[in-house]
């Protein structure tokens, strides 16, 4: 499903941003969009959070597929 791939890509981008914060104390999103409190940054952070929530559903769907194969 295309939405799954989009959510996964966005979650990976968010993870890379968190990695840069953890390793280098550098927030790429805030740097690009004018700070953490900027509207653009907050929108990006919200989109990444929604993508992460969507990716949680991938875990449960994968489990359901394996259970269906076992039956």
C-alpha cells in the first residue's frame, strides 16, 4: 500500500533528524524551517508523529498476516 511506504519514509526521515539531534545536537528541521517553535517546524514534527503512529499499524497488520498463514 502506498500510504504504508510514505509513512515509513517519513518516519525514517524523522529518525535521521533525531539521530542528528542525539549525535550532533543539531536539529535539521529547526535549522531548515526557522527554529523549533516555527509553524513550519511544528507541522513537520506533527507529520512525522502521525507517520510513526501509522507505522505502528504495520506491526499489527504483519502479525495478522502471519496468523492467517498459520491457520
